[in-house]
C-alpha cells in the first residue's frame, strides 16, 4: 500500500465533525479498516501528533489538492474515500449541466462532464444563482413536476417537489442566495414510484469489491422520510465480476450508468482519485408513465452503505474462496424499535440532533 505497513489509520473530521452518531460509527468502521490492513488504529486525527505515515478515513471528500498533499495523501491507497480538485466536484452539483452558456459557474467547472453523463442521469440542471435556478425550473416544468435539492443536504433531506411556477418562485424566495452561489442548487425531473439503487466499488489494500443494491427509506423521530439503509450484493473484484452475477435488467442498467458516470469523472477531472466510489441511481415513473433511470449523485467518502461494504471486505478476507456475499446497513429510529437478532450494532443511543437511533449491519450468504 502507498502508506506502508507502519501507517496509522485515523478518522479525519475536516472542518465539520458531524453529528454524534456519525462520529461514533466512523470511529468503529475506521477501526475495522485498520484491522483489515493489519495497521494500528489511532482514533481521530490530531494535527502535528504523528511521525508516521497516515491512512485517513475522511468524513468528507478531500476537496483541494493542497489539503491532500498537506495530509500526505498521494493516491487512493492513502485513504478510504476520495480527493477532488474543487469542492463542487464532490457534490451532486456536477450531475447536471448549467441552464445556458452564460449561466454562473464556479471556478474549475468542466462543461464537458454533463455531455459525458447525459445518458446516465435524469433530465435536470444545476444552478449557482437564483436567476439561473428560476430559468432552469421553468424549463423543467414543461416536462412535469420538478424535484429541487439543496446540494449539501444528505439522507434525503433538503428536497422539495415543485409543480408550478408559483411554487418555484416561493421556494427560491426562501433560499439562501450565498448558499446557492457557493454550493449550487440541483433541479431535476421528479419521478414517482421510486427505487434507488446503490452501485459502488471499494479498493482497500489488495482487496477490490464491487456491488449493487437498493436503498430503504424510514421515518426519523420527527416523522420525516429519510435514508434507512442499503441492501447490497457484493462481488469480489471489479464491475465485470459483479455483472457476471445473475442480475436483473434494471440492476444491470444501474451498474452501467454508474460506470458511465465514474468514467466521466476520471476523464473530466483528471486530478480526481478515490478508493471508495458509490453512486445513487433512481428508477421510477416519469409523467406519461415512461420509466426513467439515472444517477442522482456520487459519494467519494465514507457513507451510509460503508458498514455493509466493510462487512463484505471482512468476509472476503476471511475466506479467499468466497466470490459473492450479501450485506445490509440499517438505520432505525426510536428507543423501542426491534432490530434483527443477527444484526451487529455499530451505534445505539440518543443522538443530540436526531434523537434515539440504532445503526447496524447484517451479513448473509449470497443466493
């Protein structure tokens, strides 16, 4: 590995340490990543403490090359996650084109990316100004309802369904203009009867695994519908090994769209690299009943499915003959919710922001 056998695995919180449940879960997963590589686990990153190479588990993608160099990250063997040249590249903002050639764009925006992924995403636009967002929204409303997403929201939060120009105007009037200017706003075609696939690949030391699966929704303690976990089918090896399994046609399409998005990122942002690559693909009914499928966003960082990814890595390392396995991550809310008896609990308690919740992982044989 790039860091050497004397490296220390540490969690890198960056500028935002995140909510309690994520901090505790990330610590446990980083400990397991260390064990998989026979490395020491050093807890949370402390500047100036180390005189040995580091293997980092960042909470977010590293969003500048200078930060990566400062931390000693030279390639994908030095972290569980990814490095991008500009902050917007790590967000869902890159999934769609700007509404016009004169639209506001951040430094480093590569217009060719939208062309490269056009067949792999839903109809949509990204805007970095309220005026561009309004123009984009009106154009999409010609196709039917629009889903609007703030870029930095996660777990299904920060979204709205817009059906009329008046609703669009009201929504935009309530938005923070500086937030949109700095991070962007995504507007895309709304789908009904939605299934969200997770497709990804993780490379850790000598192990490579690729997977597809579906996400589950649940109700949090406030009653909001949010991410509730992922059920994955994981193959040892690259995407070809995954596609060699008996996959349904919609799953094969999701994998192909994720591969297309992944190739475009490598081509258009040549300073980008990642050891953990995850793509959310939506499949549902568009107005008129047509079925559409497209990548919603990427995750080049530790994420909601990472407990299932790491459980698969542990299974493959323990049994070199194993070719495929099924793993699930679960997130449930409430003090009295029962989890499956075979589940391994990663976090359970009263999160100061979200209330009582449980996060766990399950491993099952493939087939």
